[in-house]
C-alpha cells in the first residue's frame, strides 16, 4: 500500500535543510493553528525561522505584529481591501525595523506557498487552501497540512503531485495515526481507529438535538477552535472529513477506518495491526504538539507541549458512535467512496449550512440533513459526482462548490 503521509519515509525537499534554523512559510498565521505554530517557533529560534506569512486580512494588526516580530521578508493578505490597513499597521509598529514586502489578493497565499523554504504550513481554513497546497507540493516543499479541506476536495489532484512522505499532517488525529503507523509495516495494518470527543452533545438523541442553539453548539468541552470547526465538531462533520482525509493520506479503505467516541481527548487515534495489537498516541489536548511534530519531522521538538501526568489517576472512556443522532460520518464515507467532486460538494454545502445555522436560519439537525440532500441531488445531475474522477481539475472542484453553495442556500432558506 502507498500513502501520501508515510511516517517511515523522509521526503527530501527541493530546498534542503540549511545549516541554521529550518525556514518556514506559515499560511493562515492569524488563525488558531497559525498563532500556535508561531508560539512553537518563538520558543525554538534555534530550530525554526519564518520567512513569510499569509492571512485572510481580518486581523491586520496581529498580522503586522507577527511579521515584524518574526522578521519575515514577505507578508500577504487574501483580501485586497485589507492591504492599506496592513501597510499602515506595519509602518506604525516597525520602530526602525525593516518592512516586509506586501502581497494582496486571492492568489497571494498560493504565491507564498512556492517561495524558497523547507516547509509550508497550510493553516488556512476551507477549500480556498487547495491552490496553496498544490503550489507547495509542486515546488517540492514539505507540506505541513492543517488545511484538511484542500486534500478532501482535491484528493486526486493532491495525490497526482505529492510524493510519498511529502505531507506531514497536523490534525491531532492524523498526527496520531502518522506516529502509530511507524510501529509496523504497511501490510500489517488492519484498521485505523479515529477518536472523536463527541462534542458538546455526545449523549443526546437526535430528537434532543433538534432544538440546540448556536451558543450551545459553540461550547466545545475540550478544544478552543473557530466557529466553523467548532460547529463541525458538534455535528461530527469534522470527523467525517477526517475519515476521508485518513483514507487519502494513508490509502486505507473506508471499511477499515472506524470512529470511536473518546470524551477525554487524550488518545488522539489508534492503529490496529494484523496480530491484534493496537498502538495509540496519547497526550493532553494541545495542538502545539502535532504542530511541532509537523514542523520538525523527522525530529521531535522537546517540550512542545505538556505530556500526560502519570502520577495522577485518570480514566479514559471509549464509546461507539451513535450514527442515528450523528449521521455525518456515514454520509462522509459515502461521499468519499463516490469520489470525484462529491467531497467538494459535501464540504461546500456544509459550510453554507453552518453559516445558516449560526444566523438562526437552520436547525442544528438540518445542517447534515441539508448537506445530504445537496449530495444526493449532485449525484443525480448529468455525469454524477465522479464524472471527473480520473481527470479532475481545480475548475471542476470550484464549479461543483459554487453549485453546492447555491443549492445549500436555497434549501436552507426553505
């Protein structure tokens, strides 16, 4: 079996490790992943140096502060309208320091993804991360992947350009699988077991979920994340996306990828081998650990995050997933099996439905129900979801997403 993320293979990037710190590009630097990555970098200046940053443009003061503190040569914003404010913030905070070059526009992150460096951390949220993912891979960089959507919606495109070992995943679940898979050969893998916290509603029935509010759904018991990812965790759409991602990263069939609910979020995922043994990766819920693993691979970064305290009693629980209350994972398996543009439709429709829910225009259970309707309609359209399966293009993905977003908005509006 072949895989994009192979923990037993070390990809040699086009730009080799310099004698000094490893040079990095961070895309999505003002988001949750980006800010935690910068924390890792700042605590390890002998290991890492950031040469460029990108962000959407909504937090230009933070972006300017990051750029100047790190001494990057280029900073980019996706929103052209944010460029004047970014330049103003840089000038105001420079205090005699050299100002970085500024790029602006929807292609700015893609341009940064191919600049000279060792690794590119793609921490962008959403499928807009696809072009930067492809650019980093085509340029021969190590891709430290937190933007799961780019792999999910563009699976065949990513697989066509990525070489074994070129992608190091940052999702805590996939970083756990990445590490556990090093414990055996590929042929010995029986199944992947992806853990889920269960979100804030893990013990509720489908009937009890009908009336939950956005405020309820945003109260995640374990992780501090952005609103879309937090709602996806509550619906378990996020776990469905991770199942598709695991299939693409590790080339394991969907019927050999299981999801179990683990409320403590200490065991981040497991690999069961052919002899019946299971290897689990365990650590307290802190994203700095998988981020540091991705940035430093194949070396570990000492004290990246606190480890488990084995001097204290603890209980770890595991429960089967309730597919009736949370149908998103099974829907994701179907979508992943269909392939083609179906995953792009699934992801785009979900993003629209989450927005409708947050605005009070759609019930919580209506999120996945509406996504399922959009996916089903897409499958009935001319050509079906896999029409471009072997010759998928970025344009195919974007066109499918546009259709899915429009249809999801129509259905959500009733």
